[in-house]
């Protein structure tokens, strides 16, 4: 019995509430969450702010600071990693 990677990614995207860029506005972000942009196409993810304190997520934030400083190209928090890597990490953080 094998694990199907596409189904895991699809589930993770649903859990993280991935939506195409331009379909959200500030009022769509519930209290206790933050929006981050990830990957080459700058997909927008909604993540709980509790992730910000996790050491693995803080490594991503440090990479973002090193790459972009405080001038993010999307005007928001941009994480410089592959979308699949981000989904894998955040899926693990969710337990």
C-alpha cells in the first residue's frame, strides 16, 4: 500500500486554504492567521500565527529576510522556497 503524493498535496492545500492570487482581500484573513506568498508563482497561503514561533518556520522567515529584507515584492510576507516544500513543512506543523 503506497501513499499517493498528489492526494497529500491536495489535502494540504485545502487545509492551508490556498487560493489564487487576487481572489482574497484583507477581510478574508481571520483573526489569528497571516497570509504568506510562496513559490515561483507566489501562491497565497493562509497560516495560523502560531506557526511563526516554530523553529522550522522561523528558518523560512530568516531566509525571507536574507533574500528580500523588509521590501517584499508582493507587498506582503514572501517565503523563498518551493510551494511543495512549504506545504510539506506546514502539514507537519499541523500534526
